[in-house]
């Protein structure tokens, strides 16, 4: 990158904490199962990164899930159904969030090096303020604390792919231009958020929601399977508009041309 970097804005689950982005996945699966619908992992993960109520609404609009819902309940899923599922989701997620705030590999070292260079650390999320009140202190205990964070609650619930959470970070961190901002995330929604904000946008592969594996599962794979997965996720990010893709956070400084 041939530009002055003032801030790097990270996503949370799947990017900086919660390897594989499993906290919301578990909660979504449980909620739909309770409603008598068995979602696939692909269906659960496809809207990842969105405001969680919008995520549920998007899943209910998927053809297979929608058909199952109509077959079971005799009508189209409506706003009251979304509200009911979201209430159940929130309850499930709040019960497990504190177990999924551990920083991913290389995050702490990379953030420390960015700060040494005077670069500010912002963050955006698909979680609500209430959820972040669990995640933020727990991540701080583990050594990760960005300079700012914003959830969709702070921007009238207009979460990703809208760019407003990035702009809120810029406002609070006193950043002079979008040209000096980098967004790093692990979902298509993250990439779209960054591109809609007009900032340099990077997708991270290992431990991402797009990859959807635990660290143990990933490390057990033969190298050929790892390489194949990496290529698949990289293609997804590139098609979404990513300016760059990194395998893990240890490669971020190299992409940003920071020693």
C-alpha cells in the first residue's frame, strides 16, 4: 500500500477473536432446530457478519428454509416469527459468549506492532451492544482491547454491509480520510462494509467464518486440503471486492508495508 495508514478497523468474531466464528453459529443452529428447521452450515454461515436479526431474516428467506417453514407452519415466516427467533437467539448467545472471546493467533502481536507505528485500532461487529458488553471485557482479560468499537446499535441498526460503523470509528478516532483506513474481516459482509466505506479492505482466511473450522480441525488437515480451502476462501473474498487477502494476521503488516 502506498498510503499513510491512520487506523486499522477489525471485525471481532472470526477475525480477532473466536477462531472459526463458532459462538453465533451454535446459537443460530440451536434456534432454528428448536423451531423445527434443520439448517445446513452453509445456510447458517452465508449471512455471517450482518446484524443478527437481519441474519435470521435472511436465513428465513432462503428457498429451502422458507419451504420447510411453510410446510411446518402453513404460512410464510413474518416479522413476529423473526422477532421470536431473534429473542431465542439472543438468549442462547448471551449464555455462551464469554467462552468465545479468546484472541486468534498473531492478533495481539500484530496489534502491538500497529500501535508502535502510531496506528489506531478500531472495530466493528454484527453483535449488539449488549453482546459486546460480554465480549469486550473478556477479550480485554485475554490482552485484546481496540481503541474503539461500534455495533449496529450505534448507527440506527444499519449494520453491514452499510459503512456507518466504519465512519463512527473514524469520527471517534479523529481520522482525516477514508484513504488512510484499512478494514480487516472474515466474511463477505465485512468486505462489502469496507468497500462501501471506500477503505482498503482485507479478508483473513484462517479461523474465518468463511472457512468454518476449529483451529484443531484446520491444523489436522493435509497440506493439500489446507491449500484448497485457502484458495476457495480467497476466491470468495476477491469476488466480494477485497483489495487483499491474508492467510492469517501475521501477514497483515507485510500487506500494509509496515516493518
